[in-house]
């Protein structure tokens, strides 16, 4: 894990997100429009020129590599480039995960044309991706340890329709640095896909308890 | 499966792709640029306005739902909206799959900032998505049967770096309408992720042999 701290204050981060998130939403809209458009070639060609001009303007100043996962000065992760939850990543729906007091995590998401596999259905690999993200987050938050996926087993019970879906995950057990996790995707009729994960917390990574302690120290020193 | 035939001739399809594919590539470039940009707010705000204008122009005429998988008049599938391989879908890298005489399938792909999970690494869910696609295609082409994923088991051997990667899949066995498949992702140092799939060929779907026969009839009737 990358413990690079951002140079920005919390206010600067909030200000940046207030501009970048709507831009990312517009790119999500554009992805959908390109898939579904039936306009004439001259409109498509003009669209490409306009997009290339926007890309040039955005690349006037940019990070050299991927976004990474920098940390705020209060030591909260900023996974804004993440393929499943990234606030700057138009590939991400993005999944917005809610964590509950009983240790479970849930998310409501609407998947459109960009997430299609078989006609009218969610791509099986997209279901796997969203479940993998949720499995990682539920261990990370409920157990207080960052982790990587060791093994992910996904069972497809029936086709998952594009449209509104609910996701749910919970930790079912642990064994040393291994955590066992269950998650599922449901449509209005019930579960369509289930996943079992074995998540591994690497030995050399700081635990959330340590981050909490550091955050408290930071808050105290700022007083 | 959707056996809707497209209204377009093969020449019209080729012409459309020659314009839509570069547009989709430009949107892929835009996704990357939005993740990595560090330009000022006024440039971001202008970028959003320009993108929204492009979206409006593209939505002047569009399919009502998702792209689906229409078929050409020669009965070849057009999965152009597919999340992993879709030529119109900027979420897809896109994976370009090569099928070999020994029944295996391979793909070379370069994954950039948009496919990140942990800092500098491919999102585990993205690896699962690409492997799921390859597993489906290798059964479909080498066994001549369309199929859905029943169970997908993904093992993460070590982190997968962003950058150039190789994928490979092969069918390892079958039992009635079930096919067992193995696939893996490798970087320059060797495999990073492996997957085992149990793929199910639904009873009510036409086999490729039937499509081949229909294609031959079509060709004969056109002479």
C-alpha cells in the first residue's frame, strides 16, 4: 500500500471533488451515448475532434502515472482512480458502499448499457468485479485490516438484468490473517450472483487501529 | 440470446466501425485524462460543458436500451457494447482475443490508470472480468457452443502490475452441457492470476454448427 500523503488540505480536496465528480459523471454519460448513438458519421467525426480537444486541455497538467491511493492529512484513503469506486474514474459506476453496525456492507447501484455482457444482461465479469470490491471493503472496515483478495469464487444463479441492483457482503469467519467473506447481488426477485472470498491481510501493513491512533495524535497536535 | 438481425449490410457495418472505433478510443483516452489531470477548475468546468454538448449531439438519434448482441446478415455476433470486448464501449480495454488451432485462446492487453485497484496494480475485479470473458470465448469458439458462466474461481498468486499483460485460456474437459476451463493472466515474470470456470451451454440455444449451416444456406441462396 502507498502511504503517500496528499499535498492538499481537506477543503482543497472537497473543492476539487466538487468539480471533478460532475465531470466524471459527464464522461459516464458520454460512454453510454457512444454505445447507443445512431447519428450520422459527420456528427461522430465532429464528436471525436471535440473530445480530443478536451483531452489535450486536461493533459496540460497531469500526474505521471496512475492515480494511486494517496492519503489525506487525516489519514483517510483517496481511491479516486479505483475501477469500481473511483470518484474520478468513469469506468466505475461508481459503487457507493454503506457500512453497517452489524459489520455488513451494502450498496445500491444502477447498471446501464456500459455494463452489458449477454444482450440486456450484466456482464458476468462486471458482477465479479463489484463483488470483489465489496468483499475487500467489508473486511477492511468491519475487521479494521486492509486486505487483498486471495481467492474469489463467484456462482451465477441466474442472469442478472441491467438496471437497479442491490449488493450485500459480510465477514463469515477468520483464521489468522485470512478472512472469509460472503457477498451477493440481487435484483427485485432475489439473489442472482453469490461470491465467497478468502481475503488476506498482508503482515507488513499498518492496521486501522494504528491509523486511528495516528489520526488522534494528529488531531491533538493540531489543537 | 438475442437473434435480432441488424438492418445493416456488411459494408455499412465496416463503415460505421471505421468511424465509431476511433471515437471510442478517444473516450478511453478521456477517461484516463480525467483520472490523471491536475489542471485548474476553470479548465475542468469548461471540459464538462464541452462533453455535455457532445453527449447531446450523440443522443440526437440513439437506440432505446443497451446495444444488445445483434447478428450480421451472415450470422456473426456484434457484441459492440460488451464491457470487456465491445468496440463501442470505452469501459472495455478492449480485449482482442485470438483463437488458435489447438483450441486455446490468447490476448495481449495493456491496462492503464483506469483499471487500478491498489496503487499501481490492476483491480482484482478487473482481472476477474477479463478472465471471465476469455473463459466464455474459448468454450464458445473451440467447442462450437454458446455458453454462460456457471462458476468462476479466481486465485490471486501475486499482485498484477498495470501495464502490458498476456492472457491465455483453454478448455480442460466437459460433462454434458458443462465445460471446464482454465485461464490465466501473466506479466513479464509469469502468471499473476489463474481462473477455473464451469461454463454452461443452455439447452435451448442454437449451436455454432447450426449457425454454420444457416450461413452456408444464406451464401448459397445469394449466388
